[in-house]
């Protein structure tokens, strides 16, 4: 059955204004107008973020939904996929954000609007650990798009974490996946967008 609902989860310090979120939204609007697309602004608290998402997708048909997540959003997408058994697409996904984000405890600025500030609290590290799905077999089909040139995350760690996924390993590239428009068709096909 074709996918009728698509959730997009942005990364740490990011927002629905990210290039990839906007490109995905535009692609869905232009080529899959029957698909319900939702990219919420995620709060800094991982528990609150997944609470917001769970509430937002509570009425979605689990058999015809998919999730796409970038960086920390990829980590979250794996959690969503475990809850809903839906297909997931992971774009340079964070593998161990509890370890990697510890150094960001304190005041942070939003990537797309440096005037916007938020606090990343120490308790969020435990919240991230509670959402970690490593060690569980995938609950639905997974596609991981991983750039070897990612300057923030180790591509080997990502590829190892998603060894059971269909992996597109890009030579070069960057954490932001600046060439994302070249991969949107692959994402849409994998998700089976209506």
C-alpha cells in the first residue's frame, strides 16, 4: 500500500526551516500532493520531542506512514519506527547522541536563527539513553544515506549501526547532505509515497 503520511524529523539545533526539510516538503507537495507531510519543531528535551511526535502521529494509519530523520532526527526516526513498525530513512543519523551531545549542555543557538536560544539540560542525556534503539532488530524497512565526508559524525559508526539497513554510502559529501536534492527521488521511492 502506498504511503499516505510522511513524518520528517530535523536534527539538533535545526528546525523545519532546514534545507532538507524544505526540499522534502516541496518535493512531496509537487509530486505527491495526496501525502500528508509533517515536520514539527522539536523541543530540546528528547522526551518532550518524542511525546510531541507520538501525539501528532497517534491518529495516523501505521500501515501507510513513513519517517525520515536527519542526524539527531535519524536517531529519533529509529525510535518512531520501533513504535510504529513503519519504513524509516536515516540521513547521516546520530548513533550515540547521549555521548556526542554531552559537550553541548548549556545555552545553544538555533542553527537557522542565532537570535533564538534554548537550553540543552544535563537531564536530556538520560532521556536520549532511554530512546536508544541500538541492539534491537529493525521493526520496519530502513534506508540509511551516509556521507563519508560527514565532518561531525563517523560514517563507519553510522554504517555499522545500520548494517541491517539498505545503505547508500556517498563518497565525500558533508553532514548537511548538501546534495540532498539528488537523493530525494530515492527517499520518495523507498518510502513508497502515494
